[in-house]
């Protein structure tokens, strides 16, 4: 952790350079490829390593963090073009990446909690500082209060665990606590962060008001903190989990169906993609709560797939917004007539969102359906409806925005830029190529 800390501190002056945007992007891409090549050289990441402080689960999340942060910079070129405090923006991304890296690579529960909460601050600054409407202040308050309200019980439960066992290192996590109150206190913040249905209202509001970079990091990495925390700490409360987890599986499945129905009546494209995130993370929560091998592996796969797919859809919505200055489906019509090249990326990412082959989403859904049906065959009813409505709202988003008559308000339109096509490719390519390395994601336990 200290190695990366000093490296990131060294990068701070770069954020004040005029060409800092591209320097940061290149460095983040290099980090990603170095990390991946290290993984290919050895199998050290399958287990928690003293040297790096990560295992396969942490490694994949760190890789995703570097990748999404580099794409955030690529998607935010307008900040550089119009000089909207771009150096502060780069510094905020650097701070966010540092907090995410430390969260995923920590080997102590309190250090994990500290950086978990620290990642909120840069996200809040992104939403409030570069958001689009005045309601961004309210969205920032929703984000802070939902998370901070749930984080105090977690801090108290961490102190309680330290009082009993005298250590918070991950190596002592085979010693569980058989208290239902401890279970709720330590997991509540992860339920809010995922977010679980009933405590999800902050997410659509934060997404709609956030700039494209804020939506990308929220969908791509921040929601995954909840899943990562549940996977990492479930061993502490496994004796309670087998008794009460069925309640949360029920909430996640029913909530996923209700949110899918909400998606079908959204007129704001960004709001539709945001609600679809709640539906997908509901499946992830259900898979984790089964505490089965299939469920945990499927949840990991689905988190990575959703991070890339949802981030790409937010970029597409932003590309349309920059030209039409509206995210309404009633104005974003007939885009195939004026931006045919971008329609291909709408089709590819919407099809990935509905788990069409060969996307990574398909592998994740197959594994999660397997785990939940093995847990109870009755869940098949809800899962089939969630899968159907997932396809329905993805097709609705694609067909309504791309086909039909051009809106009379569209007087002129510029085509897609090379930067935007590259941005879409860098979302879609790993999303569809990783299914060829599926076995790696099934060996991390």
C-alpha cells in the first residue's frame, strides 16, 4: 500500500499541468496492464498476499478501479476544453483512486473502514462541483446521509470485535460472532452501498445529478464496495447468516422485479440506466446471500460486467446529452439517422445489458441463476421475470432512442468523435473478451 501511496503523491503535481489529462490517462492505463501482467506471471493473487495485500477478489476490483478512472478522464474532455477547474478535477480523481486502492488492498478491518468512508468525499465533490442542475446539492446530501447513517453501527461493531479478539487483521476472520445485532450493524452499510432495494433512493438521484465522470465511478466501482465488503466479512457472521440471509434474498429478488418495472416507465435515459443498476446489484446481493460457491463467483463476475456495461451506457447517454442538451427519450429520437456510427455502440452495450452472448453479463447471470435456483426452486419465478424485464427495458432504451422520427428540436448535430468511439471500444471490448478467461474468476475462493 505504501508503494502506491508514494507513487500517487508523486503524481499530484502532474494534475496542475495543462497536459495532465493525457499524462494521467496514460499512467492509469500502464498501471492496469502492469497489474494484469503480474497476475499472468504467477498465481499469488489467489490467496491474500503479504507483499501486495490483495487476493483475486481485491486484484480484480483494483484493476477495475484503474480502468474506470482512466476512462473517466477520457469521457470528461469538455472540462479540459473549457477549463472548468480541470486541475482540481484531476486531483479529485487521484484522491478517489487512492482511497479505492487502499480500500481494496487493506488487510485490516479498521483501515478498510477508514478508506471506505474516505472514498465518499471525492465522490461528493464530483457531484456537487461538476453536476448539471441545482438539485445536485440535494443529491450530495442524500449520498452522504444514507451512507454515514449506516456507517456508525459498522464502526461500533468493529470496536466490539476488537474488544473480543484483540485484532482486526483478516487472518483472524475465522473467528466469528454469533450475534444477530452484530450481523446487522456490520452489514447495513454494505446494503446501503450496493444498494439494496428499500435503501436505494440515493442512487438514482446521485446518478441523475452527477457529471458523466461521477456516474461512471458510481456505477463502475463505488457500488462494488458493498459487494466486496459483504464477500470479505461474511465469514465473521456465517453462523447468523445461514439463519437470516433468506430475508435479504427475498428483498433482492422482489426489489429487482419492482425496479425493472420502474425502468420501463422512465423518460430520462440516465435515470433508466441508474435504476437498471439497482436491479442488477439486487441479483448480486442475492448471489452473495446464498453463501455458495456459485453465488460468490457469479456475484464477482456480475459486478465486473455491470461496472463496465453500466459505465459505458452512461457515456453514451452523455454523448447524446452534449449534442441535444437533453436526456429525455422524447427528444433523443431517431439518432440512427444522424449518428449511425454511435448506434452500433448503443446496440452492443444495450445487448450486453440484457445479458446477450458473448458478454460477461451472460456468464454472471447464468452463475447467479444457478446459485439461487439451487438455494430454492421458487426463486425461479422471480428470476425469469427479472431476466425478461431486463431485456424489455434494454430494448426499450435502444429502440426508442435510435429509431423513429427525428425530434423537431434537433436543428443540427455533430457526428461522433474518435475519442468517443475509442471510449466505447474500451468499455465493450473487455466486457466481451473476459468470458474467454472465465475459469480465472471461478478459482478465487
